C-alpha cells in the first residue's frame, strides 16, 4: 500500500482485519451452491457482491438474537477494547454507529474509543460513520431480513430525459428530450428500459451514489398531460431527469430513492416535504479546521441539515431571515471551488457541493428561497428580528440622516425614484443598500410609506380595524393601553415585530420634534392611512396612531434605561453626523489594535450591553492574538485629537462611554483601541504596597480648569498622596493639612495633558469631574505610568481582572464578524492587506458600515 495516500492507522486496520477474517463474517452463511465462480458472468458477479456486502445476505448470524438496544450496548462496550473484529461484527449486524452512550461528555462510540485511546477503533468508526446496515431479522424466513429501503421494489412507466436535457431549464427543450421508459427500482438500483418487455436496461443508476435529489413541485405539461418531475445527481457530474404522471407517483419514487441514499443519522430529513435533499460539504463555527460532509434538505424557505459530528441531531436555517448570502471562490488542493456563505442570527455556515452541477442546483434553490416571494409581509426577506429588511433599512437610514431634518415624512419624494427603490428592494433587499449622497431622504421615507400602504394586508390588519377604532371609546388611559396591547399580541408574529419597529422609530422621531417639527400628531397624520391602508383618513385613525406613538413605552413595555439610551443616541446622532447605526440598533465602530493604522482596524458591532472585557476578548480573537503570559490587555478610549487616553475597566459598558463622546467639541476624533496595559507583576507590586498607609505619593505640577482667580493660570507644585480611595493635595511634603481631597470614584483619569494647557512637561494626567478638570504634569514617563497604574488600581479596589476561573466573556463566540461578514476566513491565514480588503468590502456593501467613531484604538 502507498503510505503517502493511506494513513498508518488505516493500513494497520486493513492488516488487522484482513481478507480472511472479513470473509469469515461476510460469507459465514454462504452455501456451496451460492458461491461465485471464476467464470461467472458480470451480471452474476454484480448481484453476488450486492447480496454479500450491501444486503448482508451471507453474514454470520451469531448476533441475530440481539435487539437493537442490546447491539448498541455491546458496541459501546467493544469500542473501548482492542478487538476491532468484534466492533465490525456488531456494527454490520445492525448496531448504530452514532448510538447514545449514556455518557454526557463522550456521547458517541467514537468518542468512547477516543477516551480509551483505541486508535484502530476510532479509525474503523470514522470510516463507517454513515453506515446504516440492516439488522438481522430472526422472524423472516431463513433467519435473514432486509431493511425496507433494501427490499423496496418499484416499477412503472416514467418519463426520462437525457443528462444534457436535465441541465436545461426551457420547457420546450424538455418536451423534445423526454421519452417514456419502463423503470425498475430494486436492490438499491434504478434501471430504465426501452419498454416493459425489454430484458436489457438502457441504463442503471446506483442509488447509493446519489449526492442530490431535486423534487419539482410545479408540473410540466406534455401533449399527453402534466408530468411531475424529479432529478438525480451523481458525483460523476451526471444528472438524470424523471417524470411521473401524478404527484402521488412522484412522491412514492422520491421517497424510496431518498430513504435509500440518506443514512439513518439523517432520516428525519426524508420525512419532510422537501424540494431538495442530499449531501454537501460544510464548515461552521464548530468545524472551521476542515470541510466535513453533512446531509441537507430544503423545505420551502427552510434549510434543514444534520451534521453527524455534532450532538444536536437537526438544525434549521430560515432562509428569508438570512443576514448574509454570498458566493465566493476559494482554492482547495489546487482546484477552484465555489463556496456559499449563509449567516443567520449569529450562525455562520459555509457549504460547497461535490461537483459544480450539484452546487449550482443548491445555490439556485437557496437563493430563490431566500428572496422575496409575494406581496405579503411574511413573504419578504426578513431580519433576525422578523422585521422586513426593507423596513429596517429605511428606518436605519432615516434615523441616521433624518432626525434633524425639518418636516421629515411630510415631504414627498420623486415617484420615479421611489418606484426604482421599491423594485430594488423587492429584487433582493438583503444585498441592496441605501447610500447617503446617492439616495435622497425624501425618497427613502416615500419607500417606507409606500411599502406599508401596498402590502397585501394592513400592518394593523383590516380584520382588527373596528377594534382599534372602538378602543378610543375607553376614556381611562390605562385601560385603553391594555386594549392596544391585547390587539398587538393577537397580530401575526411578523406584523407584531414590524409594528414595534415602526412605532419605536416614530417615537424616536417625535423625541426630536424641536428640531424636525414632527410631533406625534403630525406623524400620525402621515402614517395612519399607511398602517390602516384606508384610502381616506379619519380623525379616529389618526388618534389611534398618535396614541400608539405617545404611549409606545407603556404599550411595548420598554424599560426606563432603554428610553434613556434612546435619548442619548438621539443627541449623539443629531450632534455627531458621522454616527452609524446598524439595522439591529447597534452602533458600528471601527476599533484599532495597538495603534491607529489602516491595517490594525476592525469594524465591529457594539451592542447596548457589551462590556469592555467582551470587546477586548473579541478583538484579540479576531486578530488571533494570544497575550503573553502575565500581560493584561485592555480597551482604551482616545479623545481630544489623540492627546488624552484612558483604559476602560473590564466591566465598563462600551456603548455608554462611546455615546458620551457627543458632548466633545470634536467627537469624530475620538476612537477606541485595544492594547497592552499592565502586567501581573505590576499588579502584584501594588498589592504589596497596599499594606502601607499610602500606596503612592510625590510632587506633581497641577493646573485647574476653570482656574481660580487666586491660583492664577499656571501649573503649580503640589504634594500628592493617594490613600483609601482618595487623592489628597498638600502644599508641600511638610504640610499636615491637605488643600483638596478628590474621591477617585467620582473622577475619570486620562493619560496625557492637552497642549493648549501649555504643560511644562510632556508627561501627565488629566482628571475630569462633573464640573472641573485638573491637569497634572509629571517629570518623566515612568512617573506618569506609575501614577496612572496606581490610580486605576485604587479606583477599582484592585479588581483589575475577571475573577480567577471565570470564563472569559465573548459577545461573538468563535465566529466574530465585521459588520455581518465573518472574520474567520475559509483559509485560516490572511495577510494584513487582505484584512484591509475585507473591511473595504464591508464599507462598500453597506451604507451603515462607514466609520462610526474613528474608533476603538489607541496609539501604543
């Protein structure tokens, strides 16, 4: 054997089992008259091999009396021992290679063998992971039985077209190429004959080799009537088209075929009303190291799949909720292959086919299912929150560019532009992006209004119209709000989610009414006819919508801190024009690693609950940085044109800090950076000094802003003492009474001093309180570093690192993303240039991925 092709374990496995021992099992029940002779014809040889290995007709029957449960139990006991022959006999007698072991950690026989260090057992189980061999049936005649899929026999006339015809989509060509053939499915082979009298088939398909089965629900019409077609794809790039005269016959044939080539571990997929079923190669966040084989099926707009190496038996991706669907080409073993990327609710999945032909079939079907299919709300491409992407996109654009625009939503856009935008969204909302400068605000507001007006049913539903109007008769505000809440809960899920998004947006807009002059009443005048889909407009309809906007917080049970955050965001957006808000409501931030350079930047979503620890760990994981033992990394904020920087405590809320930049004179110059901060040795050093009364003291120069009249406008020497969470200022080291005392908990300390303060040295700290700023100068860099470290440790009472043993927080586990694109590439290594290209792709693809803050980094 060629050791460069076969692994050592596989070669050893072949040697251990050997032909004689294998035959002792497979031919243990072979009768003399059933033996194969050297001069046997090809057909007899094929039949014999099928009976021997596929049907197991001649197997030893020593284990025939065992039940499936007993076989599985015996398999689990066998795999932890060296005897591979026993494992082979159990597995090929009907034991389940993926059976439950009862061990929550080592949940499959393979994992049990791995735990026991049985490498040959692992090799055998790995190569038989898709085996689904029929169990002995002691009740059948002769003591042997067959799996239903093996014993399945079907015969009938089917329309059959050549391989070339199956690649063509035109019905005219299909009519020309389709011929009626006598088809027989027996023993796992589908043979088609010229007619039912023929003895030699025109062709035979080994169904166990099938990689994809496509079932067409729409019928084709021939001169003789409709036919219901299905296609079979093989790894040899051959494809076969068959057609039955009834949908029932079509289902009978496709069920039999699917149950034969889809293994037991994925049998649930065969029970659904699928359009497409087969095997694909995949990678996901659990298996980024290599491509694996999985079983997939498509049912309308759902992609269901079984990944045999994972514990969860079945997964589902809702294709209309995909956040991303892109195709790319990668090089694997010197060959270019097409790869499809699907991202839904944080899950990323890469898939590719066995051949270009079957990949094209899957790609076309997935792309179609993921698109808009009709004019109903639920038929649109949806976000992860079940809100149509067109609604989210318009809301995000208006939030970004319209909060400060006078009479927003009352101004009319260009009808032609609005129609073009609607058509673009309908074609593919997921890939179409609104862009500032290219698209006008009035056109986008027109798109949102027209979309809500033209969907098949009103967002508030026409059925509930009289209930909404009658609620106005309830004078008590609390009771009326309760009724509104009950009506909303009775809406379909997509309507409910979309209404919440629209009303939240209108509530946000009216919160800025001093700038845009659009209060709740004015917005209700615009949106009542859209949400109710009434041609006219009544005062009752306006009053209902105005009620929903004014009482948004109570009706949708919005928490107080969310309202406060909305106020901060509104202020941030209206004051800082460079802000970007994602469709999910998160800010998009450009974070730097170690220094502010293009190659060091990463665009990342900052959610309302993200803490500095999460951000730091995400960035390190994305950049594949493993901190040197003893180093402490932190997220820093950089402000005042890079003159000041501050480390964030690991529990500090990132978004809250970023939103405070709106109060800066130049918020666009602020950014965040992740870099080294302290070392464990430094922390231990200050821990030792905590035993002393004062952990830090020395002479520094200070200047207060606003300055005191008697103090003048110059830096003055003072003796500083850091003790018990306070910073004391003395006139000199001999003074017994302090001049000032600052509580560290009420102040923020930044490294650096602004140049306009004319500091006497290049090193120092800036301390901010609610009303005052203190500028403190040091003699050298070491003194500056020591004071900053001492203050930081004292501020947080030595709580510098997460508690020992606590799992490191990650907001995006194993699959971080740049603005919706996975950062972990299919090929693991990526140059800095490629990283920059990826960022540019994101910026090009999405209007909401411009730099929000120039962002998360600080110069090292």
